C-alpha cells in the first residue's frame, strides 16, 4: 500500500498499519516460544529469534540502495497499464514476498500452554497484568528501566553511526551501507546468538538469576567500545569498535525478554512483554536520536562533532542502565524462585 500512496496522509496511514503489525510480533512470539520450549532451553531459542532482526537490519542497509537503483531502472508494469518506479516499486517489491512468508505461519502449531492452572488463577485481561506488575514493581521498574536506558543508547548509536562516518571520515552513503551494513548483519546476528548461548551456560551455574545476569554482563561490556568507537581517529579502527558495539548491542536482547518468561505466568507473558517493548521502544526512539542531535547542535555547535555527541550519550546513559540492571538481580532471584515454586 505504501507504493500506491497518493499523498502524505495515505502514506502515513499505510506506515502506521505496518507499525501496528510489527508491534504485535514480538509479544506474540515471546508467548509462543516460551511455551514451545522448556525453561532451560528457552533463552537460546528466543535469542536466535531476536538475532533475525539484526540480520534483517543489516541486509536492509546492504541491499536497500541496490533495490532502489534496480527499481529506478526497471519500472514495474501494472496489470492496467500503469507503471511504478523508484521508491514506489521498492515498497511493492519488498512487500509482495511478505504475503508468501505470512503463509508459513500456517505451519506453526499453537503450543499447549504450560501453566494453565497458574493462568486460570491469575485471570485474563490487562487488570491482571497491571496487578502483576504492581506486585513486582521493584523488579520490573529496574529491569524495564534499565532496558529503556539501553534502548536510548542503542537507538542513539544506530541512528547516528552512518552520519558519523559520512561527516567525520568522508564516506559516501553507499560505502556506509556496504561497510556498516555488513558489520551490523554479521556481528548483530552473532551477538544475539552468542548472548543466548552465554545465558544458557550462565543459567546452569546460577539457576536463580543466570538469564538476567547475562543481560547485565552484556550491558556492561558495551560501554568500552561504545564510548571509544567515535573518538578514535582511524576509520578502520572506528569501524571495528562499532562492530564490537553492535555485537554487545544485540548480546542481551534475547536473554532480556527470556527473563520475563521466567517470572511471568503463561497467560500474562504477551501483555507483560508488550509493556516491556513499549517502554524500551518509546524511550529509545524518542530520546536516543534526539539526545545526539541536541548535543551536536546546542552543546558542540558543530555538525562534524556528531561523534563526540554519540560518545557523550554513551558515557552518561550507558553506565546508568548497567547499574540499574545489576540492581535488579536480587528482586529477580526472589520472583524467579516464586515462579518455579
């Protein structure tokens, strides 16, 4: 529908519906995966699911420019004789395979719910979800708050790394797409998978909090490369540090949502994870890119110092998120033991 938009509002409406469709994906997927896999295997399965987002994001950067170039020189001929080219044809080319991919969901079997007795006791609806959050408010304020700050840091970096390489190192946008896109594709996907494997191993040693402990280690490990990535003068070294940053950016993503399933009954996992994604995405998308822009324009007063702005946001926001997630561990141990009992 985006490709056939006739103006701003029709394009806005189509993009809004895309966002609505995306919004239900992860909460639903978390609920399904949590019941498809037993507790001890869940974190790796969810981490592999999350890694697909990094792979897709990297492919989008690498292939996006090529797709637009192809569509510009090869207009789509419509059945009625009309033609679509450029960005319109690109939207259609990207969207059509999605209809076939959606049919694959017909092969996904609804899993038997593992906690039917607990679910019945909790009761359905958002009232039960908010009561559940209120009872465990110390845990969820720290867990969700830490990941909101982490989202702030990650969205700030993802939004401004390309501009940094263009403004500071003189790369062209196609060069950024290939170099940064490949780094994001490989190391972003690897980070999520490795984070899940690390959490699985850590959980064997620390059954009560190993999953969230892996999140804390990932949020701590991102700080050195994240702070240094845009401060070093050599573009090759900078790209390498950006790669490490992207790796640890996705490292805790699967374990963080898997941790929700370890303290939440099956009937509420979709709703609780929806609140998690809402908080993290809202804070990250609103304040992440904006904070870098404000620092560049009003603190440094120089567009070429966008790298300093990224580093400053990392110095301030990163440690706050790491501290908060470490402080969530005692409450997580308490409620994890309750859930297992």
